[in-house]
C-alpha cells in the first residue's frame, strides 16, 4: 500500500505562483506514475499533470501547459506541482494520485489506485 499526503495549497492572487507537494510513503517502490488532478465545486475531477516515476516522462492538460510544471524527487518520494501565472479558474481542490501498474493512459482518474486527501488552491482575481 502507498499513502499520499499533499501540501502547499493556499490563497493567492491571480498571476502568483504556488508549489504543491505530494509525499508518498509505504510501498513506494511499486509506484509507476503519479498524477495531479483537481476538482472545482460543481465540476468533475479533471486531469492536470502526470509523471512516470522512473523515467520522469511528463504529461499535461492543455489548460495548464506552459504554466504548470510537474517534477519528482525520487530520494524523497515526493512529487511537486509548480504552478505559475495562476488564474481564478485554477481554483480547486488539488489531489495527487499514484498507480502501481504500467499503463499508457495518464489523464484518466480511473487508472490511478491511490489518492491523497487533497489540498485547496484558491486564486483571487
């Protein structure tokens, strides 16, 4: 089993930057990929970014390309989401997720089998 804990959320103004962290513990050697998703009130959970744990390949939603960057620190078992040029529409609860099997799909929540509790990001205009 892998456990995930997110941190780093908060209230910022439009145009600001923020970095989210997701610390993994437990059977971290079994992780294949980690992803970030977000869910705004009244909306479905949507894919933000993902990274493969060993090779570091990255994937992004079109809405965040060029503004967000995902990275990982294997030694710390931590994944980061660096967010820049934040917009009010980025306001959501951000969740990190991981899976312990290989798949070519990264943007669907259904392919991840462990989730964190979420961290709130609020961007004011």
